[in-house]
C-alpha cells in the first residue's frame, strides 16, 4: 500500500500536468490560473454563483460516497463524513458574498448550472457505479489542491473589484481549508481507498476526467462573458 505522502506526491504531479493542459485554453482559464487581473466583475460573480449550484448538486454524490465508505471502509468513515458534511453547507458562504456583490439570493436560485457542471456531476455519478466512492474523493482532492494553489489571488481580485464584504465567505472557506488541513484529510482518505495499482490508475483517469470538465466550464464561463459584452 502507498503512504499518504506517496499518494499526494503522485496525484499532485499528475494533477499539475493535467491542469497545465487546460490552463491556456481560454482567456477565462488564463485569468483564473495565471492572471486574475483579467477577470471581470461579472465573471467573478457568475463563478461564485456556480459554486453555490455545484456545492448543492454535489451533496447527493457526497452522501452516496459516505454510505459506501461506511459500508466498506468504516475506519475512514468519520474523517470523510466530517469533511463532506462541512463542505456541503458552504453554499451559504457564497450566497452571502453574492449578496454583497449586489446579487440577490432569489436571482441565484433561478440560475441553472452550466452544462459543463452538469456533465461533471453526471460523470462522477456514473464513475461511482464503476469505482465506488473513489471518484467523489478524487474530486475533493482536485478541489482542495486547487484551493491551496489558486484561491488566494482570485479572492484578492474579488476584493479589489467588489470590496471586503464580497469575499468574506470565500475567505472563510479558504481559511477552513487551510486550518483544518482539508487537502491532507482528503489525501488520507484516498490513501485507504487506493489499495491497488488498478485503483491508482483509476484515480489518475478520474483526475483527467474532472480536469476536462473544469476546462469546459471555463470555456462556458468565457462564452457567458462574451455574450454579455455583445
Ligand atoms: Fe475544503
């Protein structure tokens, strides 16, 4: 069995490679990954709204993973469900930020997620059928690593465009990731789930699938901005 450190090292390297392939694919992805100064108010606001919609849609997937982990890996059920439960209610943080940006909750409630988000959700749902809880935890790994790497400059950009109040939720979310060591907690769960070379290969494949849908999401966010400007 691989240690948590080995899993972290291997998957982080792989994730870095995968993400480098989508980084320069669009103006929006360059903005998020490299140069947040390019991100407009409307892109940041729509991105925060997408967090709300995605977090809510993931609740079902988290619950499915929790059930399977409780059945098959009770030794990690407590840390996993503690993590999943806390993430599942963080839509509130982003709703408050949106309110401070001048976007009412009623407006967010009427939005539909981008197609890429729906596609990501159904990809993970199908992958649960094939691999059990692994895809959900790999998604969490993706999200936590991404938070470690990229969220500080995005929050700073939001603060400069909208003011402090509009990034309070995002900052609190980021602080939780850091203080509770979310990336490490998720990797520890992965180290138990990845108990064979096949599972390791599956994790890599799933990281690639997730990265593809995140790339498509940035494309769509870019199209949303272009349509707004025309
Ligand atoms: Fe987190």
